[in-house]
C-alpha cells in the first residue's frame, strides 16, 4: 500500500510538505496543490516557490495542474519535466464554484466529448506520464460508468477517485460502492481518496479492496500529521507547529500571512484536543503572532489529546 498526501490549497504548500516530512514522514508521495498554466507561458513568483527542482527536496512530490486547454497542459508538462519531476497530475475533481463555472476541475466531467478531445491531445504529446484525480460526476454517481469508460481508453498512470459527486463538495456519503465498481472495471491502477481519518479507516479499505494500490489522505493527515507513523504526540506536534510558524514568518516576510496559514492548520487540529474551544476562539481572533504562539502552547499543554 502506498500513502499519498492530498493536495490542499492553503495548507499543504512547500513549507508544510518539507516540515511534515522532517517531523513525521510515512508519506510515499506529496501531491502539490494545483497551479493553472496560462497563455503567458510563465510561472508566477508563487508558482516558482511552490515548484522547486525535484532533486532539491528529500521526498517524492507530484505537481498537479488545473486546465482545460491542451496547449497549456503540454507546456506545463514540459516545465515540470525540466524541473526533474517524473509525473504530472491532472485535476478533474475540484468542486469550487468558480473553477467549475470555467469548465475546469470537476466541471470538465460535464461534457465527455470535449474531455475526450482534450485527452486525445495531451496523451498523444505529453512529455510526462499523466495521472488523474477525479470525482464520480457532477450531479449523480450514475454518471460514473460513462466517465470510467472514457478513462479506460487512455494510459493513465494512476486514477485517484474521490467517490463523491461535485455537488456534494466534501460533505455527505462517500460512495464506496462506486469505487468497488471502478475496482471491477478500471483498466488503470486506482487510488482511493475521501474521508480517511484513522489507520482503522485504511485497514477497512484494505479489507474491502485487498488489491488496492494506494490511498490519498487530506484532512485526516492535517488533523493527525503522525497518523501513518502510529499517531501524533503533543510534543512532536508542538515542535512541528513552531517550525511551521518560523518558516512562514520568513517565507512571507512578516506575521500576517503566517498567522493565516497557521490558523488554517489549527482549524483542522483543534477538535483533537478536549476542552479546546475557548482557546481556539482566542487563537482565531488574535492578530498578534506572539499571542498566537502563547495560546497554541497553552492549548497543547493544558488540553488533553482525544
């Protein structure tokens, strides 16, 4: 079984990936939050920061691209190849309203003829193997058989399935029965993504799908960064969070954006600590970095981990 860290915008950036690997590990591949290539054929300063040369980090990272334009995808693949990466991941799962309205992400599942034409172009000319992250469809899971039939026509390196439809976003039932359908009918290797929060969840998936190649974990790993190493202890978590804060203050040349990133992390973490609501409320409100650090430490040292 391979373990992947899901790409999460505003959370699993280059700083987070570096420090998570240093303090916890256990991840076979870190998938990067998507970037969207444009006709300008140039990376932004932020994209350059988030796409370091592959050999400059001591772990495997996979860039993800969000686009509906074949030429933009192929340009991105060349850039990514030149930076030393060995795979490019296409995002067909993002449920964001603005993304879908532009016909990108899971919005590309609306018109399978157009998606087929897009695939024809990129699989014929890509300089890198292509993996795909997808949903079951836009409105209903019954859309999935036709979508999977399309995927089966192409040599997808690995197909990561989040078994929800777009309109569910990240809520409601994960349709494991449709992942079971994919296990039976897919011609490409599969990865399961969705609501994996504990090692027991992984064990249940392995029991249900004995041949499963990989799982991709997002919110569960942010909430329990040491999950894959058997669990997160408060001491290591505190050192990890302090390192993140230090790095973000340098990365963003100040505290405002560093605080924003840390609050995003704590939004997933605080529920793991009993009686943390009052301290978390103060942490959300403060705009002072020193006060935020003090409150974080108080929470870690006074609220027992569930």
